[in-house]
């Protein structure tokens, strides 16, 4: 009722405004009509008496002229008339002619109207009367002017009556149309809701409708819960993610498929088994999600002691030594050297990695590598199906290593909810077509229920590739692909890190970290530290990073002996020649810069090529004056967000490549083009000289964003989208089954035609 009153009040205000506007418009329109009517009547009068006036003027019969003018004024609309010569004298005038309209005043009005020489009729307003001036030439060729004064009182009366009628009619029609539209919409809504209520009531008599009713009721409840959850206030956290699984996914099993395992067991030189955390952005992001989900992580067992620490099926509980609520299963899959060489080093990294990154590396595709890639994808898909405890688990497929797996899993688990996330950039359709097996890869990914990317641009590139290479229908309004009756949603989900970050919370204070790092590197107490942390990969721009540090020392000699750039680099994929050459190139570049600017006690470049555990990494994050992320092309690069999480002192500066996916979110960083060495070195100098207040403002904004858009939100949004999609698919399946057994006329319209809610 309150909404109805608000609507009616708004309606009255709107009609009043429209009425005022219409009143002004009608007034101007009616005035123009009456003026035109007066002009026409004046012309008719003149033409009717033109011959008689000419004769009287030729005879110099003033009385006859006066009589003719009096005859003209017998019309109740003409008040007075006059005959004026062009020199301003009154030849003849009727007694009622107002003094202010005598011939001199009339001719002055003509001059003001720029109407001399007089050739056409002129209409002038003067108070409550209307003056029409008509040129008239007698036989003596002495031009004269006939002035007709019209009484406008009749115009006012007609205008008032017309305006009143039109305004009332307009208001009544507008109000009636609005009220009719309101009643019609409320009636249609009531009719629709009554129909839905009848279908949802538990006392429906037809047995064949009971499955449909239960599905519709479940869908309505589910969508209501999802909307309520979306309106919840508060930050995403492990507890909230568990609530999503419990409330919207009904606590169903979550299976995660990734090439990299979160914990690697290795045997060191002394024979002791140690646990390593791989230097992987994927592991950094996804591992906190699995702790919250308590599912099964299926990965390649690559550690030298992995078999010893797992059971006969390759399974073990992780994280080691953690609380039971944070633990999940790790299922390891063993690969032969030939499988790993062809699937991982060959097709995945020499082929797809180089194809998807615009970093000047030529992708290499070999038939043997793709066969191994296909074979290993089948093995991992079999492992997923073996771990599935229901026919419709939630499967999270991670990254470019398993482009074929979604379709393979779909074949055996057709009801599974498969969410594939592609952690690296997706290239343009033209570039993707370089891969000889591009159609097979696209078909494999379209076995997913949802395919996720970091940015909308990557989604657009994927849809373009599907549109070009596969026979399918692209639903651009919903960012979806329909192929062979199966719908795949394509969505951007920018990945992030856990917040609060456990490693940042466990790290010592900033001052303690800075002191320990300086002592460890043999630096002075006033040393300025720049930092870079990456896997050693040609896409990370490490060479460009070191060249920028060299340019900084060239341009600012005062920093020599004090500024040190520390590069922590974890060796990666050294089996591939391109990576071995990169390691050697970086070692040589660091040595050259140190030789150029260094001394016996000072080395401006510290290049530590080794694996570093998270506590060490976060200690360096907290000790640095700035961190430089110089990716030449990257999906996201979580080093930037880890660095932000480590700086709870709200100091230090982030330098970020414009070609990293994180640059779309972290706009308060110093965004640079890593290829522009001069720009990057200038940004380093700006970071070293930035005031504490400016650093605080930037870092506070960055920390607020990463805290809000954390990895639990990333996973939660995907799971909520999966929950919505699952409920729609279940209802669609039930409607399809019911429609074959129920009579179509008894079904509501949206059920008869299979329209999704």
C-alpha cells in the first residue's frame, strides 16, 4: 500500500509538471492561430472595399472614405480604423481610434519594426488590442496605409476556454492512463503469483506434478538464500566460504585438479625428509580455499620422498601438523619421465605457456608431446572420477595443464559441476590458432560448467576463439557458449590471496625484518633495499628489472654504495633450454652490474637463485623500501598482493608492470612499462624518495582493496555462480522429464516452453 501511495503522489507531481509545460505550449499555439485569423480577416476586408476606397480617394470625398471606414468597424471584432498617408498625417479616422495609435505613432512602430518601405502587411501587439497595418496605393500613386485596430477581448475569452478544456482533458486522460497501467500491472503480477502459489501448494492433487513442485520450491528457496547471502555484510573469510559450501552447495564434495601439489616431500643430503612449499602463485591462492573446503587436491607427486609419505593410493592428509578443521586430502598421481617430459615440459610449457604469453618466445608444438598431454589428462581425469563419492561433485580444474580434462570428466560424470580456471592470459583468436590442436583444447574446456579467467579481456578472447574455430552459439548477453546442448558460462574472477595472510601474521616486526636482512646481506644500517621475487621465467621481466636498477645507479650516483636490489629467484623448468639460457643470462647480467658499480664491500645486485620458503619471502617483503613486479605478460601475479599483505606498517611502495593482470586492480601502485627502462628507473627513484605520508596513503588503499577482494571471495563467487547454475540445470532437467508425462495446457507458461527462471 505504501508503494501505491508513493506512486500516486509521484504521478500527481509528474502530471502537474507536464500540465504546466503543456499550458505554455497551448498558449503560444492558440495565440499564433488567432493572429493568423486576424491577418486573414484584415486582408479580406481590404480586398472587399479596395475599389470603393480608391474611387472615394480619387474624388477627394473624405466623407465617403469616413463612411467606408465606419462600415469596416461594424464588425464587433474591429474597434477602429484609420487611413494614414506616408508622411504621418491622418487622412481619415473613426472616432474610436485611440490617441496612442494615431498615424505618427503608427509610423514610429513601423520604423521600430524595420518595415519601411512598407510592402507587406504588419501585425503589432499593443496592450489589449491588435494593430494590423495594410499598404494601400490610390490611383494618384500616393501610397497610404490603412490601420485596423482589433479588440482582443474575444481572443482572451476563446483562449481561456480552449486552454481550460485542453488542460482538463489532458489531466484526465493522463491520470486515467497511469491508473490503468498501475491496475493492469498489479493484476498481472497477482495473476502470476497466484498461479505460482497454486503450483507450489503441497495439496496439489496431480501426482505427476509433485516432482516439478518440489524442484520449483527448492529453486525459489535456493535463489532466496543466495540473494540473502549476497546482501550479507562483512568480509569474505574461511568461515564464510564454509558457510557457502554448507548452505548453497549442500556441503557437497569438492575435488581440485592441479599439476602442482601444495606440499612437496623431499629427502635432503642428510637423509631427512623435509616439506617444501612450491613457489607457485596457483598454490598460494588455492591452498587456503582447500583448507576451508576440506576436499581432495589431486596433483602430480614430484617430490623425491612423496611416495614414502603417501599411502598405497597416493593419498595423505595435509597440511602437516595443522588443526583437523583445516585439513584436506592430497591425492598424488605418479608420472613417468617420458610422460612428464612430453606433457609438462613439452606441450604445456614449451607450447601453451609460450603461446599464451606475449614475451618473445616462439611456441614449439610436437605431435608426441600432445599425445602425452592427452594421455596424462586422461589419467588425471580418471583419478578425479575415482575420488568422486557422488555423481555430481564440484570439480575445480586449474590452469593450462588440463585443458582436455573437463570434457573427459564430463563423459563419466555428466552431472558434475566443473569449474575450470585458466590462471594465465588467453591470447587472441588469431594467435591461439597457431596451436595445431586448438579445436581439441577448446572442446575440452567447453566440457566445463564455468570457465574463469582473470580479466574480461581474456574472456572476450576465449569467446572469440570459440566463435571462430568451433560450431557453437555464443550468447553474448550472458557470456556463455552453447554447444551440443551444453551451456558453459565464461566469467572473469580476479584471483587473490588469503586475508589475513598467515605468513604475514607470523612474520617479525618490520624493524626486526629490516635489521635481519641487512645483517644477512652485510649491508649498512642505512641501506635502501629494492626487491624482486619470482620464479625464474622469461615472462617475469627479471632482466628488465636488473637493467632498471642499473639505470638508477647511472642517473643517481649518490645512491651508489647505499642502494641494493635483491632478486630472489626460484629455479624453474631448467630442463627446457630456454630456461637454462635465462638463468645463465641473469647470472652474467648481475655480475656485470656488480663489477661496474660494486666494490669489495658493496654489491648493488644480490641475485639469490634458490628456493625460498614463505617465512623468508615475507621477511624480505617487510624489509624492502619497494617491490618491483615487472611482468612482461602475466595473468595476475600474486607477488604484488603478497607484498601488500606483508606491509601492515603501511609503508614502502609497489612498482607494478602495466602488463600484469594485477595492474587492473592495484591502481595505487606506481604503474610502469617494464620495457621502458628509463621510466622504470625513475619510478624506483620516486619510490625511494616518496614521503611517509604518501606511502601510507597508497599502501592503505591497496591493503583495503586486497583485504576486501581476497581469495575467499574469489572462490565464493565461483561457488555461488555454480550453485545458481546447478539449481537451474536441475530444474531444467526436471521440467524436461515432467513435460513428457504431464499435459502441456495444465502447466504454467514458463514450464511449458522450458523458459529458465
